């Protein structure tokens, strides 16, 4: 694999991870809107490192709203 192809594939992978992180931040409750905005800003504005930090630290801090947890617990939802 050439160096150019490796760089492109790495960029695409981190772009997809960034999209996943932003969607995860939008769905979770971080206790305050300021914390949610801080995580969103970190992920969006700090390339590569922001996504890694979010998935290592931030993803565990956010809680899913009770309506999402109740819907997931119902039988028949997979």
C-alpha cells in the first residue's frame, strides 16, 4: 500500500470516528449544556486527538436519557 493511500484511509477513518463521536455527544446528557458544548468543541476542533480523548474519557461520562434506556429495554428492540 502506498503512503498516499494510507494517509487517505486514515483520514477517512478519523472522519467517520468524528461523526460517530458528534452523534454520541448529541444523544447523551453530560449534566450541563456547557459540558456538552465543550466535548463537541473538542471533538470538532482538535483533529485526531479530540476523538481519541472523547472515546477514552468522555463517552463514559455522558448518560443516555431515560427515554432511550427505556426504549432499549423493551422486548423486541434489537
